[in-house]
């Protein structure tokens, strides 16, 4: 219903690239916890950054589903590279494209659509995760500048050698209801008072770039405001609605990759004189995994179709993010079980897939928050 020949061509092109260029390097990059500028640039050369951005600003002008299929196929091979692609497109480029002025778009988007530069989205803070309104990072207006003080944490694509800046949500006052007023700012990497520090020791996505951001009397010109004063929450929530689709795609890709690893292993591993895939207990596990993956794909693609056809999609985006991340957990767990003891060894890729899926139930809104969002849409 949703897939065209062009979509399938994109899938095959990205799959071939991921198998040829990413899979041979994924294990080593994970072990070294090393972000790959080379692979990022190669993904840019393939046209995977700014896929849905208008050609006017250097993008491909494709639909949401094309982009989501690309994230799915990269994540089918490596969650770290999938995270780089998803975060840059959805959280980095998205807010600039949808809410930036023409001048802001012309200044930043062309370089962000090539893979030569990355951009972050500073929302999460040490004391503000699921409760985003708990943010403490403040911006105070002084003349024609805004002065930012505070910090952010767990920000993707903000500290690598090719990261050139971040969009940052700040508290700029109190509204008429007595609640915090949020405003977003564009903060280039070289701004005095702004530091991006790489985070290490991660369990998952070890080859992606994750950073802490620090703002110490960081002065931003007023033309760097993204949207208007007090529009930060609206921009953030609408950005997350779209971003959930990419996290769902990562979950779907992880599940597909884990399933394929389990299938391959079950055909090769012999016990009691025959391949374990011939045992009903293994075959039924694989059958259940296949059903879950197809359900997840149908739900995610429907959400993309709704977005591309300008219909309400936020509820389905939350559903897709919830379900795809949950089935990634279930499928990778069963895939590891099929591998037995070997699945616990780093020599086998399923060990990395099992670790990488764990963030999917946390990032861009936990599974608990997704259920809260969905419950409100259905009238609970």
C-alpha cells in the first residue's frame, strides 16, 4: 500500500552500501568506541542527509518514508551509524528546516545535507529527562544578545570533529499562567562560552557521538533565535513527533538485523545431528519474530504515509516508536537465545545488537512516556 518502486530502489541502494561499507567496520568501531567521520561523509555522499529537505537548501526533496527506509536499512547493520543518521536528520536538520528563517536555512542547511557537518539538538538535562519542563538552562536578553547559562546531556552529534553546532532549548521567562517559557537558539560550535564534551563508557551506540553541552555566559545574537520567544515547547514537541519515526525505524532495523543473524545461525548450528532450525522450538521462535517485525513495519509505514499526506500522525508516531522499540527488545533477546552461549561473546554480532536496542526504549521519550502520549490521544 505504501511502497513504490522508488522506495524499493532506495532500500536496495542503502542496504548494499551498509553491507559493503559499514558491516566490515562496525565491530571494530564499537570496540574502540570510535566515531567514524569517514562513514558519516560516505552516508552524506550517498544522499542520506537532508533526504526530505528541499533541493533549494541542498536536500533530496524525498518523502518521509524514503528517509525512514534509509534509517531502517543502516540500523539493520549498525545501530551507531543509524543513530548518527537519525539524530542528524530528525533532531538536527528538522527544526532548522521547519522553523528557521530563510536566512537561517540558507546559512546552515546546505552544509548539513552533505555529511561534511553535523548538528545537535540540546533538550535533555541532568535533571530534565522525561520531564522536559524541568529544564534549568536559561537565556537572558541583554541588548541585542541573549546570554545562555546551563548544561545539556546525552546530546547526539554535538561533539565530533565535524559537529558545527546545536539547537538549544532554554528557559527565557515565565508566561501569564505562571509556567516556564521556553525558547530555542542556534548555537554554533565556536561560540565563546559554549563547550561540547564527548561522553564515554556507553553500553550501546558506542560508535556514535554523544555529548554534554556547557554554556557559561554564552552570548548569542538575537537573529540566532529559532522561532519566536516562547515557541520552544511547540517546536520541541513537533520535532519529537517526527523524531519518533526515526527511532522506530532504528528499532525495526535492529529487529530485522537480529532476526537475520538468528536465521543464519540456526541454519548453521547443529545439535542432535541436524540444524537447530529444524527443531520446532527454534522454528516457532523465528516465526513469532517474523510476525512482530511485519506488524512493526506496517505500523511505522502507515505513520509515515499519514505524515507525507498531511494527515494527523502524532499518535501513530508514538505507537510506532513504542512498538518498534519494544519488538527490537523482544526479537534481539530471542535471537540471542537461539545463539546460546555464543550470543554472549563479542565475536558474534548479535551481542552488539542486543546492547544497541536497549536505548530505543529510552531515547526520544521512554516507552512509559509513549504510553502516556497514546493514552491521551485515545481519550484516557
